[in-house]
C-alpha cells in the first residue's frame, strides 16, 4: 500500500475502532444497568407458553387469571378463556381458584409495568399453590401476535349496540337456538356452516367481527373466531358469556316461530328413566368433539361429532329412538334438525335441551334449559 495513503487511513481506522469499542462498551453498560424489576414474580412465562393453554374446552387443571380491574380493562378486551379476578378483589374471591393446589395458575395484567399480576401470584403462592406463573407481557402483548383473537365482556357489546358503532355481530349457535331468540342485530352464522355462510362476513377484512354462542362452556364461537382469523380478518373477538348472559341481563329477544311439527325436545325425566330402566331401548349420540367426549360422557352414549353426522347417518337405527346430547343443547339441537332435513325416514329423533355437566368418571347431571 502507498505509504502516504497508509498514514492517512491509519488514524481513520483507529478512530473507527475506538468508536465501535465505545459503542460496545456502552451497550454492555446499558445491559448491566438493566435488571428485572423488584416487583416481578420469580417465575415468568411468555406468549409461546400461554398460547398452549388458551383452549376450548378449557384444559383441566389450568386457570388463566386477569388481575386487571373488570370494567375499565377486562370487559373491554381479555385473553380468551381467562377469568377476571382483579388483584384488588383477590382476597375476597379465593374460593374461585381451583381446589387442586398443583393446578397451573397463569396471571397477567396490563404489561411489564403492571404489578397487579405479580401481586396476585404471590398471594396465590402463599395460599399453597405450587404451580404459579406470571405472563408479564399480558394482554397488550397478546394482541400484538398474529393469528390471535381476543374476548370481550357483555358491557362492551351492549355499548357498541347502543352507540350504533360498527360491529358485525355473529351468532354461532345452531338454528334451534337462534330461532328461540338472539342478541338484537346478530347475524345467523352457525359454526358448523361457517364455510357455507362466510360470504355474509364484511368485505373489509379490517372490520370488527364479534362471535358469540351459548355461554362460557360453548366452543362454537371460538371455532368461528379462529376460522375468521385464518381468512384474514384483523379484529376478531368473542363474547364468551354469550346469549344466556345477554338474556339474563337484558331480557329475551322475541322468539321466531318454527312452523309445524314437534320441536324434538325429549323430557329430561323421561330420558333419565329410560337410561335407568331400559338403556337398550334408545340410542344416545353425543355430538361433541372427541376430546370433549374423552373427558367425560354418558356411559351409554356413542360419539358422532356434529361435523361428521351427515356422513354417518347410516349408523343410526330406525327402529328405536335416537337422542342427541352435547353440553348446552346447542349442538344436539342442530343435530336433530340435520336429521329432519337429511333423514326423513327417522321418525324417532330427539335431543336434550339442557345443560349437561360431565364428570371424568362418566357421571353427569342434567339441568333443563327451559
């Protein structure tokens, strides 16, 4: 290299080296200065951990808890399947926590600067819970991730309706439920017919779409929300409390009459008597998904998921009653009307219009909805 050029470049190289060194030293100093906030709980998790537990039906032994205030935060948007136990109300509501002390408790609030979830986590640990974690990113972090949806409270839906603000409200329940009453302005979009009716969704993928169904144990609205996100809709929400909560708080909407014929509802007492005295006299078909069926079911019931029923009509007898069951009466009612439409030769099809709670030992209780 030319000596003169070398002499000119050397100071520049030295200066560049020093600048890089100083930058590296500054970054290291900044990192050293950074530390986990004193109020952080000792066990934290991230989005990838939490998303594995946001499932419907809810996973056994898991509770996701929103430590934020209800009205100002939770009702306006929360991580799906989570329950609201504000940190300020924690001591008064400990009875709502799982009985099992080894249950996984995931607390979250309003981001890394929010102490509420950390406070509640410590309280839970003091109560003897051994599997407690905090998602410090919380709700603000959750909604930044692709493919996720959020849930909202009844107050949010009511306010949108009263103010006339843009919102596509979709009823994911089957026709039997929709005709019996729905939230004013809701579009009939049963989850089982989502593909066939997706053309009713707004053309603008930025539009807000809110799905609901038959309450906190109903997965239909969650299934529809996932499908809408896959279609590219950006603002998808689920009103988890659904129509039962709306009906309780604001009254029932006007029912839509079904012209002609019986409604297909089997009396719960008659159903239970048949199972107790002569179980072979009827066929019980559980139309829930296989994972739900596996967690608990009526012992005599066979599992034919509602999504498969149309293709398995040949498995159903014509010489004795067939009774469809689920957990809310929503999917079982839809199964009944599918039979009326697709299998006119089945004259003895019925469904249970009731809430059925299933135990892991295949015990169950039925509470009529009407």
